C-alpha cells in the first residue's frame, strides 16, 4: 500500500540513505530501528518531503509522491509526527489539534474517537500545549496528525524522553488507532520492548541501509539488540 523503492537521500554532498526499499501493507505496523545517526530521521523527513529524494520512488496506493511538497503528501494521506513532537506550546491542546484540519479549523468538530483514544487530551483541552508533560505532548502530536485522516502515519522516535508508564499508554493507543482506522503505521525507534509490543515487522537500519528484518513472532532479539548497542 505504501511503497518505497531504491530511495537515496542526504544533505548536500553527504548521502545518508543508500537505496532503501520498504513496502508497508494496509493496517500494518512496521518499526525501523537503529542507533542515532544511522538514517532514521533522514528517512522519515524524505518520506514526508522535508528532504528531497536524490533517487528512488515513494508511492501511496500507486500514486506517485516522490516530487510532491509536504502539504500535498498530507492531502494524499501521509501524516508525520516528528522527533521532538513540535507542538505549539502557546496554543491550547484543542487549538493544537485543530491545526491539523485542512479547512474550517475553528468550526470543524474534533472527532470523538480522538478524545476516546487520548482521554487526557479532553481533560486538558483548555490548557496550553507547553504545560503538558512530554508524554502528553506526544499524544497531542499524534492526535494532531490523525485529524488529517491519513492512510499512513509516520512516527519518528515517539518514546524519546517519555517515562515507561506513558510509553505503554502510547503503545496501547497506537494499536487501538490501527484497529479503528485500518491505518498503516511506520515508526522509528530505539526501544526494543516498545516495538515488540506494537510492530508486525521490525527492520534494522545501519549506516543508511536496511540490514536486518524479522516478523515480530520470529524476531531475533539478540541480533537486533547488537545493532542498537553503542
């Protein structure tokens, strides 16, 4: 459903991604794992269009996305939650969510399922985003992405700086979202316990290449852990 073929990208003269192939099925959750500096964030920025692809192809249900700007990719059905969350700290929780709407942002009702999946956001909907904890901000960033009605959700390092109890809440929420929306999810991560809880497949990226892949039920935890260790 979401297909990436021989993707090459980087910064200036520096090539980071070196021929990435990725295929994600409908309602599938795929985890891309690797240490810092291995290309995870570069991959996600290229998939959403913040970085140009030097070579290769990105397609969603057969529609070519490779040369489209980011806002067009969002309209086609790709949503992105960046590393660090990037919420608007001075806006309220509700206002942050509304920034994800395409039109009539002030009058369109926020879908009930958003608050059903993230009840803490309903309780804090009048509070400023900057007053939320890191875990609550992460839930807010995911909620903002979901109101764009995506078919593919890209999550870059969603557990970074979040306490373990909230990580479990986010895992449960993602599984619930997948079920409710029939949504494909691609997540970059370093926390193996989190990905083992949510992912159907685990892929390891090392120096800009995919070097290992397992289905969760067959995952070689020792091998993956070696790639994640410094």
